[in-house]
């Protein structure tokens, strides 16, 4: 297989892209075609489960080749032909099964989850039953059946899902999960037998030159059941460690796999396979380099590879042959074309927030993107030219105001932004201060560049009041005045600051501080301060941190939760702040009072909609629209999505 460039679209669960028969629906086809149109050389579809007699995957969730082979063949033909029109290649990812990591809701009729051995289910207290040899053989045959169907449909190759992330094949390959004593347990070669039989089956039935790749994690980062090792943490690996991972890579080459698609981690250390912003960019490159040095077959590497300099260095160093982009291609389907044409400043950045992608998948919705409302809805949400060009005044230059201006300009309207402060971005400005939130600031720069490219008029240091609204001749007015931090007084003690003032350097918290509020903002602020040598204690009224406004995606939640003690951040939960003192703050916890020594108190107890202007002019007779946090305090995703929705309909 020859690729036109070294960029691949990484496989991501195609939730929402199946029709009732297990084929591809129009959403799924448009989703992949948009990335082919955007310049990527290779597309690897998300997982399509084969028939595993031990697992019953629910209808309508993702495409499944053998659910209705005719429907799958017909719709796959359309997908493949359209992708090939852009000189891109496309591989079908086939999944052997979930095993112990299958979602509880997928266990139809109270079925017991399966695994290589009777081990703990990932999401419940159930004990898995051991998969039978007959079920293994049936799954291998189904892999072959599905590959033959894919080849008939025109797919350029197959990727096997997966000896990675703790899925069924990975459980068989890892001694921590595999306690069998038959031919599928014991030695490494035996534990890899399942994966070997699959590639043998496909090569025998599809031909030895039909490409078959493997998604592979050479290291597990497992401390124990449901416990993952953090970056920089010293721990005993209970899963697969790198030396065994390299031995396995050599065996996969010997078995006949044509490429290895590298990441690390399992569902017990999920923040490695689905890295949040708290992981470094290019985090898999060292592991890909080790594998690349150990084998002669091609290596594919994903994992926050959106920085072109990191990607180029990995290729030049021989760490990888192909750079795989997952979430960055959700954020911007045209990433490759923009990079190729020298318009890197117009590439919409991925925030690694996982709200629209993994978070939506966990909620059993379609895969989407927080910063790209059209992702997964390319056809339905295609922008149409306005019937009549209107002048639209936008009050507020946060993400909602900027997104509304972008969409309006693309449709032929004339938006004009009025921002009271000296810069666009709103709450993204303080939110982007921590090193791990760099992409929040990149999103602001993207809006600045995009709006300039579209010729949108922007007025900074331009507050708007009732008189300005009354005098405006705009056809429509969008009020996107954002939100302000909730504050309360604690007089007579150490100084009290807002989280935003501390993040922006307006206020110095000193060497020891107490953060009131253990939501997402409070925890990220704590992490930022701890990285700069500040002793931090979080006081949270709920029973645990991140219970309110916490990350939707479990990988983000899991990692941030584990980082608190690892970074030395103390947490006091089920606690209420009573008063400040010259020495710190007094809290009520467990029926008694306790004083926590600190030099300051930082309030991170949420935000309140700033609707003052809207309330003053709502009865003015003007065509008004309320957007963003001014309408309802939410997150970046809904601020952008709501703005897109309203602006696309004006």
C-alpha cells in the first residue's frame, strides 16, 4: 500500500455512524469523506465488532460487518469509493471483543462478561467467565469472514483491534489478566496465539499481500486492578512492561502483521490510551521509537501529535513511519491541507478536553467535537448562504461571540464584535494560563486568525451599554457577555482572591493557599500552583472533588483525581468554610471545626451569568439573541455549539 503522505486518521469509535442493519449511515460516510477531502493519506475506521459468540453487541451502535453482510457491503462500497476519489486509502478496523471491559449496559439480559480467565470486570463487581476454546475459534473465523467482506467492499487493508487498551485480545496477551493453562495461556507465544490465529486466518483467505495491521500497546501502566501509573510515578508494572512489549512486537512481525499502531495503557490506566491535556504532547513517541528499533515493519504513532514540529521530529528520528491524528482531525478535518498549504495558523486546535469525543461516546451519543460543531454532522450542519445579508452586532468576544461571528461571516452576514476588554477570549484567557491548558490559548489565537481571514470587524476596549444598543442600526444583536466568578466575603483574615485573578497574576497567593471549591477549575488551579511550588489544600463541600462540573470523560476525571495526591495537593471534602483568620481559614468538617494554615484563600465556587445588559434591553424591540455563559453557565463545548446553532439559522 502506497500512501500520498505520512498522515493517518487514527481509529476512533464510530458511535452514531451505523444504520439499523449494521452498515454505515450517511453521517458516518460524510464524516470519513470529510477527512479524506481534508488531505489525510490513510483513514483507519473506528472499531467494527465481528461476531463473537461470547458477546452480544447492541444493534445500531456501531457498524458491524456480519450483522447484515449485504447492507455492510453496499454502504462500505459507497464509503470506500468516495474516500478513494481523494487519493486516500482506508482500512477497516475489526474488533475481536471487549472482554472484561465491556460496558455494563451492553450485557444484554444479565449476561456474564467474558475474559481469558475468571477475573474482575472493569466496571462492576462481577467476575468474568472464562472464554471457551470453541468461542475463540468462532471469533477467529468471524474475523476472516469480516475481512473477506471488507476486501470485497474495496477497503485497502485491515487493522485488528487490539492488543491494546485492555480489550479482549490484550487480556489474552497479558499475564495479569490471562491465567489460563491451555494453549492460550502461559508463555508469551501462547498468550499471543489468539492474535496470531487471526492474522493467519485473514492472510489465508484474503491473500498474503493484503495489509493487516495491529493496534498495540507495548506497555500497560497498570499498578493494580482499576489503578493506573501516572507519568513520572515509580511503581511496579503488573501489566505488560516494555521489554515484554518489544518481545511481543517481534513476534507480531514474525506472525505476519504488516504494521503496528502504537499507544500505551489499558482501561485500568485509561488516561494513557485517551490522553487528556494533563499528558504531554507526543507522549507515545518514546514507545514508538523503541518498537521501531525492534522491528522491521512499519510503525504508526498517535497520541497528541497535533504539533507539526513534534510529528516531523518523530519521523526524522525514525520513531514512526506514519503520524496518526485522532482528535485533531475531529477538531479540523482540513488539518493536513492547511498544513500543506502553509496555513498552520488556521488549523483549529484540539483542546484534549474529550468532552465532544470520548465524553459523548461514554454517554452513548455520536462522536462529536467540542470545538467543531460540524464533526459527525457534516451533511446536516453544512452552512448555507444567507438569503439576505444582515449586519449583526455581537456584544462580547468570548468563544460564543467569536464562534457566532465566524459562522455569520461564512454565511455572508456582516458581524461586528464589541469586546469590553483588551483581548478576545473571555474566560479562556485565565483558563489557559496553566501549561497543560496551552490549547485554550491556541483556540483564542485561532479565532483571531480566522476572524481576520474572514474580514470580521472587531472592536476591543469597547464596552456596550443600553445607549449603544439603542443607537445601533444592526439588524440583529447577539448578547454574549459571559459570566463572572461567584465571590463571597471572608473578612478579618488572610486575603481572599478569585481563581481568575490568581491565574492572571493579578493576585499572589503566597507559598501556602486554600482553594475553596474542588470542581474542574479549582482542581486545575491547584495542579498549576503545585507545579509552581505552592502548598495547596482544596476544601470541597461535596463528598469528593470533581462531583460538580467535573470532566465528562472518565479518562480526564481519573487522571485529574489521581494527580491530586501525587502532586501533594491535600483535599478536605464534606467541608464548609466558616471564616478566615490571620493564620488561614477555619472549616467545619465531620461535626467539628478545623483551622487550615494558609497565606490566602482562593474562591473557585463557580460562575454566574452576566445578564445585566440583556435584562436592560430585552424589551427594547431589538432582535436580540442571548448566547454563551450569559444564557447559561456551561463549558466551552456548549458555548460553541449553541453559537453555531443560532448563527447558522439567522
